[in-house]
C-alpha cells in the first residue's frame, strides 16, 4: 500500500480517536471525505501516476474511503449515545410516587347541575339511566306515538345519519327501552318504575343567544299504582327546593 495512504490512514485514526463531539466529527468527515478532503485529493493525484500504478492505487484509496466512512458512522453512533446519556444524567431527579401538585380544571356548570339533580332523584328512589345518543327513528318518534309525517316532527329539525339512524332530538327516545327494561319487575313483582335519564340532545337549530344545536335535557318516568299529578308536584318541588336551596 502506498505510503501516502498509510500516513493518511494513521492521521485519520488519530484524529478520530481524539474527537469528543459530533461537531468535531463532522469536521473530520468534511476534512477527509468532502470535495476538498484529503482522501478525495488522493484520487485526484491518480492522473499523475503511471498506467500500471493507477489500478492498485485507486483500489487502495477506495478501501481507505470505505474504511473512513465506516469508522465515522460508528463514531457518530457512539457520540450520540454518549450525548443521550449526558442529557439523561443532567435531568433533575424526581420521585414519581410524589402526588401531583398541578391544578386540574373544574367541571362545567351543566355537569355540576346534572350531578346535583341526579343525586336528588337518587335520594328519592330513582335510578339514573344513560342512553345512546344515536337512536333509531322508532325509538325517537314512532314509539312515542309520533308517526311519519306527524306535524310534531316539524318542530324538531333532526340530524339523520346515512344508515337511517339519527342523533336523538329528545331524551324521550329512552322511554321505550326503560319501560321494557323495568316492565317485567313491575308486572311480576309490583316493583315501581322510577327512573330519570339526562343527556345531550341534538337539533339543527339556528344558533343564537337562546338556541344551540346541542343542548341538555333531563327526563323522568314513574309507573306505579295510585300515581297522580300530586306525585309529580311533590318530586318537582323537592328537586327545585334542593337546587335553589329554598322551599319552592
């Protein structure tokens, strides 16, 4: 192997071993493999060699180029790992078991009122039912005696889906399912049906200060013997008195 190649390889290995950061490594890459680098300059010297020397010299220079490229890549991986280790070591130590001190947000007023009403009705023996926001036309209208082309449907600009279902326009869409759920216990055991079903409803309203396309309703149902309007008045008075904290 040509003495110039051996000397350049030794110089390269020495400088590479002394490199301590990625910036210095990039300088070595440019200095040896760049357009004006030392190894690139050796290839340009081939024009001054005799024809019989060019093949061997070119092969040795290419081997040196491949060696330098491989060593630079290895050194790059090594320096990157060391950089990551230093960053990890420089991070502040903290105890992951320490309770968080960050302040969380608060519940929306609608959520607070809904939970308050649910608590009040639970104390009066009602169950709280959660029902799907996507329902069928039967659940939202026909089971409530609102057949197709009924004028009452015109009051509810409903969002229909491509599969024929719709976004419920009223919580009454849950009535049929709740009566089916608790009906057997009422018929067989005489267990009264007491349930409320709050939730979001959707209508294609023109939004303004008093209207929105998404709003909340809370509906209740009670089925038992000897139920009258007096029961409704009692439950409503009790709920409103609790909410407003004064007798209504």
